[in-house]
C-alpha cells in the first residue's frame, strides 16, 4: 500500500535551542528572522540543519517586538510594517544565500498571523511586504482566513495550515494562550487531533463541535515545552496510519 504524505512544520530559531533534536522529525521549518526572535547566527544554524535533514525552509516574520515574543498586536503604520517585514526577509535572505538552500515558504508569526487572519486591510499590507517573493514562494496561512482568501485572489501560492498542538474555537481562531486549554501537550492527544484534521478535513473545537477545516500543513510549535516528546510520539505512530513525512 502506498504511503500517504503529510507535512509537519515547526517554528524554530526562537531561542529554545532544541532544533538539533526536532529537525529529524519534521518536513518543514519556519525560522524566526529577527522580528520576535532570531539573529543571523540562529538563522544560519537552522538553515544548516534544514539542509542536513532535507527539511523545507520557511521564513517566519512577525511584528518587530522581541520583548513580547511577537504575541501582542502592535499598532504601526502600513509603511512601517512593510519596512519591518522587508527588513526581516532581507536578513533571512542574506543568510540563506550563504547556506545555498531554497526558500520554500513564508509563514507569519504570532499576533501578526492572527491579526491578518481576520483583518483584510492588514493582510493586504503584509502581502505588500512579501511581494518580492510572490512568484517562487508558498505562503502558510490559516484555513479560510482573510489572508488565505486575499493571497489567492492576488496570485500567491497558498497552503492552508492547522495547528496540531493547539485547541480551536468555533470560529476557527486559536484558543488564547491565556486560557489553560490553549495547548495540547500530550503526544497521544496531538496525534488524535492531527489525524481528525488530516483524514476527515474537520477539527473538533473546545465546545465539541465539528467544523470543516481543509489544511495542507500541520504545525507543532518548537517552543511548546513538550515539543520533542510530541514529535517523537507522532514519528513513531504515523506509520501505523499509513502516513509518512513529506520530503
């Protein structure tokens, strides 16, 4: 029987220092590029690991807010946000060129990711910030969101993303990290959550409702305390469900 393919992505280069252990168990990475975390050195380290383990490379730009790890909305002008995104991408690209590996995708981080999911004007501003990468780069964004629809309308190549280690509200927004049930931390529960989204194209929300969600790539946060245990469990058990990581 032919194995089914799944893309597991992971946010990395954010100061946790666990990348060496995570990279053998993922197929895509999203590398912090100086907005919420990251430096030329951490970007290069992650790029070299991606090359070693044949992991697809993504840039992970955010609001320029290291103090809050990019998890709080920042009020800034459209021009300033565009300049910040362009600056982060320039830092990323100047490092990537030295490692000689292809940029596969861009995935916004944190509050910026959530804000452009629901604010079409802000989504348009973000797209202007990555316009230079439109032709050759995939965009990872939330399924059915404002940025998802606008990016497709403007000719970007898009993959809808879902979070295997996060709980969802009925409107497909993520449960706030301020809530005790925001994270799914046990490998068995993450795998159950993941398989439902992958196999049935639906998600079970915190109220128990089943909502349509057609995702193409699934994230495990690298800074989740149990990220290594989660990915280890998933790696062991995916073959039992006729699944293998996308190479």
